C-alpha cells in the first residue's frame, strides 16, 4: 500500500479524525505506522507544544538531542525524522508550509512563567499542566517524569549570537500546516499553548485544527 503521506489527492472530507483544538486545550492519541497527522495553524502564529512516545515502550520518548544530532539542524521541517532516546524513529515530517519548528524552547509551566515574567503569573494556565491533565485522563503508563523537552510546532525561537534563546514573533501564518507520518506505533501528546506573556502566540492564543488519516481505514 502506498504511503498516505505522499497521496496529495486525499481530501480533508475523507479524514478519519478532524477537530478544532482551542487554545489552552490538550489532545492525545495513538498513531499506527503509516497514519498521517496534520496540524493546521488556523489564524497564524500559534505555538503547539507536542511530545511523542513509542506506544509499545512509553518510557522511550522523543529525544531533542538525538533528533538534532542525527539531522545536524536545531529546527524541524520537511524530511526531519523525530527519534526516541534509543534512536528509534517515531514520525517523519512529510510536508511543512510553515518552514521550521522549534526544538529548544520547551513547554511553559507555572514555574517558568514565575521566573520569566513575575510571581503574579504563577496562576496562569500552561502547557505542562495541560500535558499532565491529558496523561491523567488517557495514559496511566506515563507520569510527570516522562515529560521530556518537547517540539514546539510553528514557534519561532532563534538562537542569539551569544548562544541564548529568544522567544520571537512567529513566522507562521493563517492556514499553514505541518504534516507527519508515523513510522511506528506512536503516542502523541499535544497542548495548544495558552501563553500570553511572550510573542510565541502573538499575545493572542488561537485554535488549531488536527487532522488524522488512518492508513488501515
């Protein structure tokens, strides 16, 4: 059977899963080999924090270090293969209309909001809490210790000349998307970022669309 990822004739109407995820909400699912996941930035400049796990070995999660070292690039785009800590391939990005995605900025949390923006921000909703809620609801094999450094789709975090990181204005736009094909059985854990304190969401978090095509359906 040909890869769904390269079947440009398929239509959104035929997708097996299609939903709009509001800002601040989470999503979790399991992909089978050959399944295709598309994340659409509906209004532009919306960061989507995402983690991947080997569904048969959940302790073997996405590794930013392994992925960066293997491709020789800190950014993800078409052709990037996301690897686990053990070096197993999880997903391959097969189409990307944004251009690049962050691997270094991590997920916002109550603690990071407090350190970066002040103690009055500790109450604000954050991606780490969304991850924990999704795990508690859907995946008993995972826990807080499994929340490794994540991918930030559509987020722009350039490295400064002195080696620091900058949370900069986004480079995405309305309707841009990233599409990836599962290379193994993969758990996807997602938070549509609610961050209001830096320009990663243009100070205005917005919904994204999630579309999944199941190879075996």
